[in-house]
C-alpha cells in the first residue's frame, strides 16, 4: 500500500466496518474467498472425549475461583 | 445440548455461577475453534492441547473479570487460540535454536476426519493439507493476517490491534499474501474448493 493510501485511511479515521468496506473495494475479500476454501467446507470436529475432559477440567478449575 | 441464548447471555450465566453457560458456548463454537487451531498446527495432540488451553484461559478471563463484552465472544476466543499458537511456535523456535535439531512433521500424527464417507474425507483431507502447506509457505506476518481474517473472522481493525501494526500495514500484508498465494496456486495447479 502506498503513502497516499495511508493518508486516505488517516484522513477518514477509518473504523472497523469502513476498513472492511475498503478491503472489499480493493477486491481483497473476493480474492481471498476465491483462493481459499471457507470454514464450513473444511470444518473439523474435536473428539467428544476431548470436550468431555475439558468440561471436567473446567469444573475443577472453577472451584478455585 | 443446544441453547437458544445468545453468546452474551451464556457468558453472563457462566459468570453468575451457572456452568451450563460455558458448556453451551463450548459446544456452540468447538468446531470453529478446533478447525482454526488444526489448520495452523499439524500435530493432532498438540491441536487438542491448545484447544483445551484456550478454553481454560477463557474461563480464567471470564472469572477474573478480564473479558469486556462487546458482543464478539467468538472473535475473542479465536484471538486467545491464535496467541497460544504463536506462543507455541515461538517456544519451539527457541528450542530448535538451542538444540539445533531439524524439525520433521510427524506424518503419523496427521489428523483423520471421522465423518462423511471415505472419498469425501480424502478430498477434504487433501484440501486441508494443501491449504496448510500453502499458508506455511507465506511469511509469518502474511499468514497471520490471512488466518485472522479468513478463518478467525476478525476485522482489519481488530487484526491491526492484535498484531500491533497499523490498519494500512495489515491491509498491505493481506495484499501481498494474496499475490503470493495466487502465484503458488497457479504454479502448483492447486484446486482448493470442494465440489
């Protein structure tokens, strides 16, 4: 990104939604979505045993608070 | 176990002493958090350790009043997971520098998908491996911004705060990451979509 773009961002005091709009305007988001698969298509499920152990650990940990 | 309550309501329930609040939150977000960690980390048992550590840190922060509720619980959890992953790699790098040993990925530890049919699983596994190796070839700062934006769902402003750079730098890193990824995908003729 060049200096003019930096000035542009500073001038408009860019906030969260605006930066995302800019990313969209520059085609960053579209490009990203076309290059990488989205979350839902590669989603992985943690093992039930792992989640159960975590819940037990949390229960133990909570007693310390 | 399913709850119709919002994340904020479940957080409040947990803070007020109702354990089912955090249980519901874990069940609601476990897949996203685990997938995020798995993309970064090749080792299944390491991914499981970081997953557990993430939620233990979450409950510690909730119970000690360190969480400010701004309606973005999942983004906050993803940030915690991300920081733990980065910490792990930093420690690993230091250990490697000390021991001077070569690191080899443990192929036996690569995870297996348990659902759908075998053919779908193989395609999915191939795609995840391709995505992972593609991201691994990016410089650290570019990989970080891609992961935080595309898989953790953070805004560019949040990414800038998280990585301690300006928004402009975060956007610039994304731009270079896209150029690099496109180049690699073309060179290797990769297809990263599931039909």
